C-alpha cells in the first residue's frame, strides 16, 4: 500500500472507506501541511487544528478530486485558505489573552537568518505562482523529489520539468527581490529545501487520521467552524476563477462585459472605499508583528514641526515607539516661540508594564495600561503612538473619536490612486469636508500615509491658563510674557493645522523577543 500513488490511495479510501489508505496519505503529507499552517499562525496548537481541518476537507472532497491532481499543490493551497479562515476568526478574539508565540523549531544552521527573512513571505510568494509552477515547486523543494519524480508527477519529460522549476524559482526570486530580499537561485532553493517542512508532532498523524476518516464527525466545534470557513473560501476562489474565465470567453466572442467580475472585486479594481478600509483593518488584525519608521510634519500658521519616529509592535501587547523632533521652522507669534520641550521620548512595554520616558527627566514612569500610555504621548510623538498602533491593536481613545480605520464610516470617498514612497496606494477621504485622507497600499492594505486638516479656534484665555502654558514651555512667567502669549494666540485664531504622517521601511511578521521592546532604564 505504501507503494501506491496518492490518487490510488485516495480512490481506495473513497470507494472502500479504507482507513489504512488514508493513514498512508496523512503520514506522507502531514508535515507539509503542518509546516505551512505553522508559518501562518505561529502557534503549534493552532497549526495542529488547521492540519486536522485540511485533512477533513480532503476526506470530504476525495470523490471530487480529478485523477491528474497533484496532491501536494492541492494541500498547500487548502492549508493557506484554511489558515486565512482561522486568522479571520482570531480577529474576533484579538482583545483576549493570546498564547505566546512559540519559538521557531527550525533547525539551527548558517541559513537561519535568511530563513527568518523568507518564512513570513514564503507562502504568499508560492500562492502567487500558477498551478503548474506551484506544483513543481512543492514537489521539488518542499517534498525534496528529484527531477525525474517531478516530471512523472506532472506528466511531462525531465527537460520540461526542469524548465518549469527554473521559471518558478525565478518568479519567486522576483517576488522576494521586490521586498528587499535579494538571493541567488541556489541559495533560495537550498534554504527552502532545508527549512520549509518540519516534522509534525508524533501523535498528530494518528489523531488527524481518526478525525478525518470520519469526515469530522468527532471533531471539536472550533475545528468544524474552521472547516466550514475554509470550504467557503475554496468555493469563493473557484467562483473567482470561473468568473474570470467566463469574462475572457465573452470578450473573445466580441461581447462587451459591463458587469464587474468576481476577480475584479478580489483584486481591488472596483472596491468601495468601505471595502478597502475593511481590508486594511483585516490586514492589520492578521499580522503577528509590525515594525517601521516614519515622519510627521505639522504645519500650523507660520510654524512647521517635523518629528521622526520608529514603531515596533507584536501581539498580544508588546510595543516600543521612539520619536525625536527633527526640525522646527517659524513660531506662533513674532516674539514667542512655542517649541515643545518634549521633543524626544520613548514609550514601551515588554510584557511587564507600560512605560514612558520623556525629557528633561528622561526617567521612566509607569502608566496603567496600553491605551493610556499610547494616548498620553499622542501630541508630543507626532501622533506616532496612535494611527498605526491603533490599527494594529484595534484601539480607540476616549476624546479622540473613532479609530483611523472605520469601515462603517459613511463619509468615505475613493480618490484617484497615488504612489507613496514607490508604493501604489488607494486614496481614501473621510469626514464631511474630506478633512482626513488615508493612503493604503494596494498590495498589502497597510497605511503608507495619513493626513488630517482641521481649523483651530482659540478662545480668550485667563491669566492662569496662560501662566500654565508658559510654565509648561519653561518660559519665565512675567506680565509681559503673558501679554505677548495672549497676543500670539489671538494672531492664530482660526488657523489651519495641516498634519501629515508618512510610513516607510515597513516589515511584518518578524519574530521579536520581549527584550527587543525594552528601553534602558
């Protein structure tokens, strides 16, 4: 039985209900499925549940699989869709305590650093290949088959199989190069071969077989929900392909297609602004970590303030945000500069408290929770502590209104696409007067730029209020200083404040340790 092909075993199971045949299939492919699931979710227990769900789906769909199906490719795509379904479910529980992400079980070797770069992007890269290219890569590098075996599985000669593998590898290299990972083909394939499939837990194959051959009858409730969600995604993907093929046939016949196809919607061609913002919200919720740098520029009256910052975030509650004032041009009035003394600082949590340290003392103070800490430094950090952390952790702050990503906002308007830092972006306006603008990357749905414009109305201030302002700015409190400040505030009544925050050097799904978030104390 171990010498039978995958499809022979699957037919044996379908026709005779042979548990032994299905057990051989599971034994052959459980590590492939488990490893792909683990790359997506990062937690062993979740990867095991996804693995069970994938083989339940295989058991249920055995009768419908075509004889020429390459099971490795089918399992890879099914695992990817099942993991996406799982992550969607996780978003509903993101405010609960999450398990600590397990450390990578990848074997220690000289390619570890390269693998750590590739791993978060590998499944997306492979999923973008065509079916034949994906099957070739799965067989050659994930299952470590030689070219003769690849050729036999794909029903072609060795020369054609070699060309197919070469083209697929070059497509993968192109994908990684665009994301700043430049590797020779030999290094890329060696690292994938060495690390892409890890041994599944010993007991998993037996547990999967028992549950799958019963087609999920004894599975837990969460696993069955996962099976249903993944099956819906698979059906949707099939409809997307069918829609695209149908449109192509109509066009080839000279018929003008007016209605929007499913694939157009999936690719974002005709998404509504609410759908784009929803996808951005989903993209942040699915990330395990986020890091990047940025710059905030605030223009108010004749003053321009520039703040540079860096952001590092990881679930469930780790963050580190640093900022420093890069430049201030102009002042609020002719005689009074209102430059903030809190021109640099840092806030962080490494899992044992939420801290903030701002000059001149620089001593860390502990705040009571994450939203309080992030909101506390909103102004002095150039809002580095709100837009992206709020999107990543799904936070809003009392007094500051809704989150930057709100797909239920009826005022959203889609504008002409623009590039930000070389990234093609959707441009979304919000607010009754279009006072807020979001630039959202079309490929990853992450925020590349955020802009707000609002008008400041300065009501008359009492002497005590003006005194407090002078003290906070470390300006000597004198009658002349109070009078000058009052005059300056009158001069900027009804002034327009134009704020723009730009994000770059974005990296996602890296694995950080708690020490990476700590600041010197």
